[in-house]
């Protein structure tokens, strides 16, 4: 029996449709359909059926799926036993927040290329909320995100921390100015969208003081957000380590907030896959990359 047909059935079930499975496997939808028909002919039973505008597994398909998962795991183990790390091949879908994309992701990609040269990383840069939704839907294989991960069934591993500080253009608020939530509530605040973890941290800080920002604007790009603050358009809550060169040149002023902001934690999370048994190792590589000296300070992409 062709392992590719079993893998196709597996991804149709995991991603909920032929189109999504085709995109994941880098195939056309007719090619996916041919694989399914070939599998049905070989098994002598129908494994998929139309359901409204979509498709669903038949009872035979559900029974076959459990066996297919075990067989695919066995095929993966066989390839590894025969060819070692070089046998691990195919796409590796990595989701990440923009801060990680701007700092140490190149170190992680280098580590992956050295250990698994036939893996092909696909990078998805987004906010933490959408990334965790994609992880739960198995649209990405591993997520590197700020904040805790509460996706059911996900394996989570800490990556490190960044120091969150309120920053402002010096002409708006001088450096080291002591500020409270009430002081900042009336200033123009530039923030990441509500789907980001840092937005939740910011809102909780204001709520604990019983106040709400009155002039709050959102931007879904950290890079653009930094540029807007440097140009004097408002204050923002940002990772201090990432912006050292702008602080040292006086383009950004670090404020002295009371109460202090909590540290921003980062997490690697993945859904275990028998057909991709290296995700735990990839998470370990991510921890190593994040722990290297200067990992959170290399903001060369910021201009």
C-alpha cells in the first residue's frame, strides 16, 4: 500500500478538506482526489463522503484513519532507521511572532538546516492569537509565540523572557520620567492589536489601576510601531532589549513606570505528529537559539 495515499487521507482529516490538504502537501486538488480514489479502490470501500459544501470521513474512513496514523509513524521510524536525520524530509511550518522573526530566527533556521538538511522551513509571521489558532487547526507545525499557550493537546516549552517597558519620543516624554497608568491614560498610545499577547499585558496593567487609555491606536506590525514612536506619534509598550540602539542614541526614551510591567515570556508549542517525529528537537533548537548571547538584541531588521 502506498504511504502517500495514507498520508493524504491523514491530512484531509486533520485540515478538514481537500484544498487544505493539497496546499499542505504542495499538490493540486485533482492529484489529491486521485490519491483518495486509488486508496478507496485498493481498500474496496469509500473513505470520504460529501457533507454539505464540504467532505467528511465515512465510518470506514474513520476506522482506516486510526490504522493509517500508526502505519505512517512506522514508515517515519523506518526512514529514520535507514537514513538517520537525513531521512527527515518535507515542509516544516514554523509560526512566530514578529519579535522572534526580527531577532534570532536565523540562528534557529541554521541549526535546523545543519541537523535536518531535507526539511524545508515555511515561515508564518503573525500575532500570537492567530498563530495559536493555526496551531490548534494543525495549519502550522510549531509556534514560537509570546505568552502562555493554552491550546488543548499542545506541548509547550519556555523560550525566555524580554523586559517590557514604556517608551516614548524624548520630545513627548523625557527619559526616566516616572509615570503611572493614570499619567499614560491621556497620552496617545500606539499598541499591537488585541490578538497579541502584549496587548493583553498592557490592558491588564491599566485595569489593575482602574483606568483605561483614552487615545489608543493599533498597529499590527512591530517594525512600523517602532518607527511611529520614533517619529513622535505616541508612546508604546515594547521589549527593551530589542531597542537598545535607539535608546542609546536618544531616539527612544525609556520611562520609569509604577507599578513595574511584568516580563514578557515566550513559548515554543507544537502538536505531536507521528509522521514528523522531530518537533521536540526543533523546540529544543529554539530554546538553544533564544539562549545564545545577544539573541534578543539583534534588531538589525529595524530601521
